[in-house]
C-alpha cells in the first residue's frame, strides 16, 4: 500500500436533519469534513498510509476535528495547531427537485491564515509516494494560494506523484480569479481531476455540448477537452466524474479518463443513484478511489472502475466521509447492487 499525503482545510459541518430548510431547523447534525480530509479518510479505509496536512486552532473544536480524522486511521502528526477559529459550513440538504445549499463561514480560519513556514515540507514528503490537493485551498485566501504553491513545489522536488482536483467553488472566487491562480500551478500536476464545470471555470476548457442538468453527456466532447488539456499542461492522466443530475435524489454516475502517454480514452460503468442519502463528498470519494489504485500500480482502467464504484457507495452514506471497505467496493464492481441484508 502507498504512502499518500493530502493537504486542505477540515471544517465543522452543521447540516439540517431530515431534509429540513435552515429556517425550520431547531438543531443540526454535526460532522467534520472537507475535500482533502475526505480523500484521506477514504484512503486510510482502503489500507493506505494517509497523512493529512492542515491547520486547526488549539482548543476543543480543533481537538474534535483531529479526533475525527484519527478515528478513521488518518495520520495527524503534520497538523499545525494555530489560529483563532475552525472553518464551518452549513448544509441545507435538498431532496427531489430542491437542490442542497451550502453556506460557508470560514473567513479567517486557521487554514486560511496558514503559511508555508507553519509546515516542515521536507519531513512531510520524505517518504511520500503521492500528494493530493484541490482547488479549494488556494481559493480560501491569498495565503492559501501561496501555501498550495509551496506544497506542490516541495512534493515535486521530493519525487511524489501529484494529483489535483480542480474543485471550483463559485462562493469562494470567480472564474477569472481561479484561472489566474490555478493555471500556473498546473506545471506541478501529474493527474488532473475535475468535472465539466471545474474544467471550464478553472482552466477554460469545455466538453462540447454536454448538459449535466438535462442528463445529456457527450463523451466525444470530453475526449477532445482532455486531449487539449493534456497537450497544454502535459498531464499523465486527465479524469472527470460524469454526473447526470435528474434531481437532488436521482443521479446517473460514471467517469472517464485519458491516458496522456498513449492518448487512450476510456469511460467507466454507469451507476443509477436513487435515492441519494448524501452527495457531499462524492467527488472526494471518487478521487480517493482513483488515487489509491493508481498509487498501487493498478491498470488505469481498473482504477477508474474502482473509483466510480467507491464514490457510488458514498452517496448512500450520511456525512462527508466515505466509510466503505475495499471488499464492499469490489463486490459492487462485480455487479452486486441488490442491497440485500448481509447475515
């Protein structure tokens, strides 16, 4: 199993119970999560050595965030304890034709204020096989952007394979801001992950006439987009999840990949997800499945199939973290979608 490092912001998640609107809620369900933290938890669950790099404040909330990671076997020795607050997000869980909605309360968080000097990157990447990050960290603050660049340079210097999930968040920055910051970072990236919106808003590439809201995906458009991205940035792999969003409770789910060396294009098996329990973290579960398999030397087609199956299962689990085993993912890959009770 591989040694994999992820870096990002872990947040307190407060979500409305029973699909309530915020104005209805008298209480919140409490979870912890965040893009790269979600990836780390999945990877640890699959048996990898997964170490998480972040900054959280000293005190009770920071302790809870760290404990949430340790509970699932994530390495926390590289977490900096500094700053005044933990980032928070509020999730109003949608259903049917009403979408979910997220409100961020993360300005001035410990991770948003963190700097490269807060971390010993030489030590962090000493034995790392792989480093994963997303476009969320550079979006949270100018300091986050500087920290992202420093971490990417250190990982590349240490010889680690680098994956980056573009993860565009319109509530954090504009496409213009995203492109200005993210484009120069692509020189450090081996595996680029993202969906059609991410590719367009962050890097300016569009997959033909695909319309995920209408459930219409044009795979040739993805192939052409991947080829253009690979030509410009030299990625080893370009990958996208494929979500057909019929409603908040009913999605089609698959993915596609381009091998940058051979220019082969492959689309994975498709899963019908209904009813969806919680789609937050689905993309992170996908990234984790792909990263873990590629890091272990799996064929890239099999790695994509594993990633799609793992993330399909995530949609059945409440909270940000994908709490499934390799055996459960492999069973789903074999076609066991019955959901029958296991006795």
